[in-house]
C-alpha cells in the first residue's frame, strides 16, 4: 500500500486498486485512517460509500488528501486513550461540507474554509452533511512543532478561518500548492514549506486568539449546525416543526426554509433525523425488549404501516429485519485499529519520534 522511497524523498501512501478489490473501498478507507478516527455510518451509507486517500510524509509532517461520501468521524475519550496521538490537523475543505463539534466549538465548514483539529480532544464531525462528496487537504503537525509558533494551542481546537477572508485565501492556496507539489518534493523541501505554512497560519490566528481572550465568548448567530443540534434534542417533542424552530431562533419561516433547502427542506430533515434515531433505538440491545411500534411512536410515527414503508425505503429492510441483523452482529461498531502501521495513525506516530 506504500511506495518504496529513497530516504530523502517524501514517502507516499495511496489506496490502490488491489486494496479496493481485496477488502472493499469502505474497509480500505477506514483501515487507512487507522486510530485517528472511529467511523460510524448507516448501512446504506456503507453500501454506497465512495472515497479516496493519499498521504505524504516528510521527516516532521504528514500531509493527507482525502475524499469521502457521507459518514461520521469521531474521537472519543476512549479513542484518544487508545491512539495516544498528540497532533494538530490544519484542515482545508476543498469541496463538499463538514460540520459538527471540535470539543465545545461548533464547526460548519464549506469549500475554502479551514479549521483546526486537536487530536488530544474529542471530535464529532459529519462529512458531506449537505450531500455529495467531501474532499479535504490536511497538514498534520506534532504538538511540539506548533508550540514555538502559537502559545495558547489549547484554544485552537475547532477554530475556523473562513475561506473568503484574506487569511483563509492565503492559507488555503498554500495547502493546495503543498498537496499539488508533494510528489515532486524532497523530504527537506516538504519540511521547509510545511514550516512556512505553519508560520503563515500562526500569524493569522494569533490575533484571533487574542481577541477571543479579551472580548469574552460572543453569542453565535443561528446556523445550520446550531439548529440541527436543537432538532436532535427535540426529536421526541410533538411540537417540533418549522414554527417552533423559527420562533426559538427568531427566524422567519422563509429564512429557515432557505437554510435547509440544500438538504431537502426542514420537514424532510426532521423526518430523516427521526428515522435515524428510531433506527438506532430499534437496533440497540438496550431496547431489544421494547415493541417497535412503541419506539416509533415516541419519535412521532403514529401510523405503524406508514413508518414501516418509510423505514424500508431509507434502509432497504423492515424495522424487524434491521433489529435481527444488528443483534446478530451484522453491523458491528467500526473501531479504529491502532495496530495498522500502513495507516495515518502509524505515520503520525513515526513523525512524533523525529
């Protein structure tokens, strides 16, 4: 899976056609991510998964270029303890979208946007939140190599830089150029250029950190991410709907509809989230003794026959079949494997020792 390289050349990893055929694209992609992220995805998302991965490693840095269809990337306290990685990722969203949480910090990134990931803190990110493919370029930096440039590195986790800003434009162009030239560089050249990207980023970020420290925490405007979290917390409420959400966030119905138009509308989004959470409870051992109709009713599906049709359309099986398959272990939890040396985590561990 890795190409043999002379000592002074950048090492390269890619998902090969053999990997895709031998173990399957989704499995190959997940294994290559290694212990950096745990992956969760619905059965239909696994079955239709599309993506690609490339890594380059110099003496001190790893650069990754990744694309994927819809799935969720997680770092829990268990993942952090298992992987023992102490790195930052400077991530540029090239296409698609990525949203979620970096610790308590909300992330809602679109093409051109940049944000930090601190692998010592929890992460919950949804790739392709608005559909389609999401592609990113990430420069992975050992913590010790960031400390010389940024003093308060703890505040970086989840911090975003908009792609349309001067800083975002410059940093994004630098990351794109680094990835475009990675196959032509020596390890020393990649180290020097990566250091330049870090210094440029530090110059842009330091004033942002200073302003945040002196001005207190600002009240965020309503966004797709904040409204989505509100929806998830209120899925069992019979009052949940456009009127309730618009009133809670001080939005007009027209503004709310425009915000959710890219994901099929607000009503469709609520229905999909209710279906997803119903699926989770139906297929969880904790609720195995509860009637499927009772679980569906808790999430607002009062017509059992109509619910069954919606469920089959979404997941390709009946609720009863999904429960049986899950309890038999057909859809195991997808945990990262820290033992894979030919993986992103293996490469990050190597640069930590440099």
